[in-house]
């Protein structure tokens, strides 16, 4: 590695070490335990899937590996753009590097390594799955030696491709349009690609529970020539004992990585300064005001809640990085609404819609609600100094996020319900469920961000720490499961009261209906308590917060 | 938006403030009082504990022990009363980069529940005019220079007329004309009864503006008083504030250190 890059990466590692040690021994130990559990359960699950797939579907090993590598590439492409922008074109430390006698290629290498870290973590799942395929196929040791560098190469190709794309935008798109253009590309390409892939893959499923891998294999084979599948072909070549195929695809993969990374490095050197100007801060001018007299001020008392909501709304419209995150978020529900709304043999349309509403509500709440407190950045100190209890800040964030989530959830739920021709009673039930879930998920999302905020993060997606992320995921899953459980019990209870429910071995009687209704209330109370506990923890965390927040 | 004053004779009171970070005592038993309408200087070298003390006084940092009182209200026991009376300007002001100056002032005014209406709007226009920010209407704060951020930070305090101002290096980054404006403004505010606690490195400003000063060194207050009292305390009757500061925060003589640094190295 080049000397300059080594120095920069060394400093970053040192900073990371300090950030970790700052947490204290208890939180560090907790983090290690949680990561251990995640590695065992998620990594182990992925490994087991790989073993099972390779053992029971030997004819589909290549498509399965190709699907894994393609999924990883798409996932990194969708989720990684803001990280690549933040790593390569944003930050005061980058300004310092530009001023120093450091070659752009050194900066590029060091920043690429940083940009790749998150993707490498994601790719460890693929690696576990690929190793499982190797074990299930009884592959030679060469397979395992090759799998690790090929996964890393895949991460490098995608990250370098993103950097290349951004450099092209900065080189040839006028600066005043570059931010919007980049955000548009990042959001629309990534989300569109992902949804197309997802929907296509779902079409290859015969039903929700029985997976038809033959169709999946044929779909993957159709796109088998695309570069993201090359490392998979190399690995399946090794499994099949074809040294030529393994070596050929490996060379192609490495050559592509070299080509893309070199092109990105060369262009990055020419566009770094432009990128710093375009992405380095807020837009210079929001609008050129016309010379007009000041508007007549509205009367009434000043409201902190309204002030925070208005400020957030203005900042959202003007912060291109947040907007770029919102675009895929808006596309995902549309794609999923389409994908989920197709009826299956095992579930009635009504229950498909229940899961669709739950998914959209949870997804939108996480996307919009979770970063809402950390996105205050240094401005959070203004809130701390104002005569304003922290629960009011949380309330303001919930109040601002809730309408967007409810509108999305109810509109999509309503569209699907109308397309499916649900009776009015079911539509009312779905809307009531949507409102309940929206309230809960938004509160959970906002709380997660407040429990472990990273106010100094310039990237909203990294603005919540590990504890907050786990609290958010756990809270959302817990609340969702309890709420949908309560809803299901209520629906069955109503059926039992009317004597029309199909409850298996249980009789459909009013007594059973009352019992199910009571159980539903207990579950709903449990869901509400969980949300209440998270809100309480969020308030306590914000009240306790006292770190300095450096300007980023 | 004047709030009723409490019974306390002091506008600011630090009572035995201690802040420990692990084994480091950043602030170690700091106590002082600032009377109403006084401009009080808080001086110290880099890392002496000035900013930590100011942040404890305004409620941003919780003291390990001790109390911070604003207008008689404990900042941590009775935060709403204390914060409503207090304005704090950080050396790097807390601003929202995606708002324009006018929108930011509006945000702050709402945050402090200032009544909306013509009076508030006129005050906002006057402040933007005073700090020469009125013609920057279409510009976001993120694009402001450091000095302009400092000005909008000051304007965001003055829009709501707090009775106590805690200012950490308020003239930092300001051009000479704006720095003069701030000095005149602080004198004017003090004459109208506003209390100003001013932390600064620029000793000329402290000497010109402050009736009393406190000097902090390595977390301890080493002297508090008027210029006359400090001179008597150090036995240097003709000393300037700079002389007193250097004497009270004595470290290695800088002249010797420079000579040693510039001396040719012996092999």
C-alpha cells in the first residue's frame, strides 16, 4: 500500500479505537456479546442455508452462488451510495488531506478502504453462505482460499464503480445540478434495480412457502453474463473441478476490479475538488429572494413543536443526502406493494395486506423516524439550552414523522384493498391497524435514534449507534409481532362471537370469542408497554446526554 | 421578553463546580458570582477549563459536583426557569446549516415561545440589519463565513432578550468593525441591566469591557476581582491585565523556551 494511504488509514484506525474505548468496558463487552450472537445466528443461518442448498439442489449451485453475489452487489449499490459520497467527497479531514502534500491516489485508496468497511460487513453474510455452499458440495480447499478474496473483490468493484459514477457526474454535469443529479442516480438506479430484481425473483416462486428453484435458476442464468456473477462462476468452476473455468472467471473478476478501480482513481483525482465543493456543505443559495416587503407576521404564541417541525421540513427539502435516502424509501413500498399484493395459495388476500401494511409502516418509520433526533446534529445543543423538556423534542419528532408514515401506509393499504376488492369492514380494519402500527413503529423508530444518537455523523444512516439500532430492530419486531398477534386474535374473536370463525380444534363460540378478545387486549397492552418503555429510555438518554458535538 | 427577576442578588453563580473526566479534573472547585448588569470577564489559557465551566453554567455539561445558578435558579434542578433567562454563545455557534438567517431566528424565537407578530418581526429585521445579514436572505447558514455564523449566533441570543448572556469568545472571527460593534452592544446591554459573562483570549477586550474578571488556570480559579484588586493581590501596581494574567498563570518562561527551540542542536 502507498505510504500516504497507510498514514491516513492508520489515523482512522486509531480514531476508531478511541471511539470504541470511549464506550467503557461494560458497553464494549455488551457489544462483543451482541456481535457474537449475531455472528452465530445470522452468519450461522446463512452458512446452513448454503450447506442445505448445495446438498439438496446440486444442479442449482451456480445460480445460487450467482444470486448471492448479485444480491450483494445490488444491496451495496442501493445502500452504499451515501456512504461512498460521504467517504470520498465530504468531511473536514478531507480538506486537510487536500491541503497536505498527499497524492490524490493515496486519498482515493484510503477513502475507498473506509467506504468499503460497511460493505465488507454486509458481505460477511454472503461469505458465510458461500462457505456453506462449499461445505455442502464437498468442495476442495481451493474453493475456501478463493472465496474470501473474491467476495472482497466484489465489494471493491461495486464501491469503485460507485466512485467512478460519482466522478463522472462531477466531471461532466454542471456543479449546480450535480448534487441533484447524483442523488437522483443514487436513489432511482439503486431502488429501481433492487425492485426489478426482487419482483423478478418473486415471479419464480410458485407460492409463498414452496420455492421453485428451477425458475429462480433460469432467471439467474439469463443474467449470468453480468459482471456481478463472475466470482460465482469462478467458485462453481472450482466446485465442479474445472480448474480452467475457475481460473478464467477469477482472472476476469480481478481484471474488471483493476480496470474499474484504476478508472475511478484517475477520475477521482480530477474531480475531488469539485466534489468537495458540491457535497462539502449546504447549498450556497437556497433561493434568490425578490425585492419585496417583508410579509405581515402571523400573530399567536411561538410553538417549539411547530418550530422543530418547520425546521426539519426545510432541512429535509434542502439536504440532498437526506433526500437521496428518501427516494429509494418511497420506491420500496411501491415495489413491495406490488410484490406482496399478489395472492398466494396459503394466505388470503386480507392477510397479505396485513403484512404489507406492517412492512410499509415499519420501513417508512425506520427510514424517516430513526435518524430524526440524531439529524439535529449540533443544533441539538440549541434544544438542550432551550426551556424545553426532552420529551417534547421526542413528541415533535414523532409528530413530524407520523403523517408521512400514515399517509404512505393508508394510501398503499387502501389501493391494494380496493384492487383486491376487500369488503368495507376489512378496509376499515386495515386502516385501523395501519394507524395503530404507524403510531407504534414511528415511536419505536424515533426512540431508537434518541437512545443512541451519533450527532456528529454527517451520514444519517450512520447516525445511530449499535445499541440504538438493536433497540430499534428489536422494538419494531416485538411491537409488530405483538400488534399483529393482537389484531389476528381480535379478528378471530369477532368471528367466534358470530360463530363463523375456523379455529381448528377450538369451537367457534361466544365464550372462546371473549377469551380471544381478552388475549388480544393483553397482547396490545404488551405492545403499548414496549413502545412506552422505549420512549422512556429515549427520554432518559437525551436528558443524560452531555457530550460536546463537534462541527462536522 | 423580560422575565421576572428572582430574589437572588446574583445573576450568575458558580458554586464549587467540579467536573471530572475519568482521572482528569477539568474544573476543580470553581466558585464566583456575577452581579446583575455586570460584564464579567472569565479568562484562562487554552484548556484551562473556561469552556467546561461555561457549559456547566448553561446546562450543557453536568457537573460532577457543585451548582450552577442563573438568576437564582439552579440550572439542573430548575432548568426551565434558568434556561428561559439564559443565552449561551459557543465559540463555534450552534446553528442549522440548512436554514437561512431569517428562518433560523424565527426557529429560535419559536423555540423560546416568543409571541409571533409584528414586534417580533421588526426586532428580527433590526438584528439582521445591525449584523449586516439582511441582504443575505437567500443564503443558507451552511454557506456563511465563520464571522457571519458568529453574528447570526449573537442575533439568535438577542432576538429573545435574555437577562444573562454567557459568551465564549464572542469576537472570534469577527472583522474589526464587527468586533467593535459587539463591544458597544455588550456595553449597551449591560447598561440596560443584562448580565454578561465573557470568556475571551483577547485581554484588551476584557480590560476595556469588564469591571471584574476571574482567571482560571488548570481548573482552579487563581484570582477574582477588579483590576485594582488583582494588582494589589499580585503586588504589581502598574501592571496591565496581560501582565497580571501571565503572572497568575505562570508557566515556563516563553522567552527561554523560544531560545531553546531555536538554538542549534548539539550532536
